[in-house]
C-alpha cells in the first residue's frame, strides 16, 4: 500500500473517531459515554478504537483539545490585533457566539466537566499547553489596564462577567424559547440584541 495513502486513511479514521467521541461527550457527558458507544458511533470495533486511544481519558484529551484549539488560537490573535480593547472584545464575543450557535451543547459540556472533575480538565489543559494561550490573553488584558486604556479590575471579575453573559443564554435556550419565542429564529434575533447588552455591560465595567 502507498505510504501516503495509508497515512491519509489513518488520519481520516482518527478524525472520525474524535468527531464521534466529541459529539457523544458533548451531548451525553463524559461519564455517560462508554468506549463501546464511541466505537459504535465511529462504525469501528473496540480493538480498532483501542489501537488509536487506549483509554477514555486519552480520548477525552483528544476531544477537549480539538474543541478548544478550534477557537482559542483565533481569540489570542484577536487580542494581538492593533485595535482598541473594546473593539477586540467585540470580535471575541462574535467568535464565542458563532461557536456556540454551531455547537449549542458545548457550554453545557464545559460546565459539566468543570463540575465533574476540574483537576482532570486543568491537567488536560496543561498537557495541551492551553495555559500558554490563556496566560498570553491575560497578559494582554493586564497590559491594557496598566496603560490606563481600561479600568484596573481583577481578572476573575472580568472573566466571570463576560463568560456568564455569553454562556447562560445557550444553557437556558430551551426555556427562553418556550417562554418568550416561537422558534429558533426568535432566539437568534434575541442573541443579536443580547450581544449589544453584553458589550454595554462590559463598557460600564471596564471604561465607565
């Protein structure tokens, strides 16, 4: 067999396994998903799955990495742009909304993993060097504060204010639609207005 063709098939199957596991983890949660579930979803047998990923923890590492690396580098690039801090934050907000609209179960998955085993989540983050991205973003925010471009606010307050405003509408999506809107279109219109509310809230926190 041609070596390049074999490597392509290997990579394609590995991607298929990760995508199948990601879908199950996000929808069902880590604990409720078995390796047999993943093998079945990927349409392979258990032996083949274990050839690629020996444990569910290794599988989780690959899945979590694929999720976070799909957007975290882009967010760091936004913060590195030549623009005002609030302009950068607006682009970051658009990025998160785009991600969560495409993957509506993702906020619930991240929250459930924080509650289930935050140490495992942090360890996986260190293995994948995600802490380097987070540190770089934090440094940008702190530098903006030192320059006086935004108010000096503790980073946890900035993070929690921003992320809670971004994620809660998606966590409560079904209830919001049931109470106030007839369909997805109504919810999407709400999100358009909600973006403006978040930016107004962040401006009050950081610049007013």
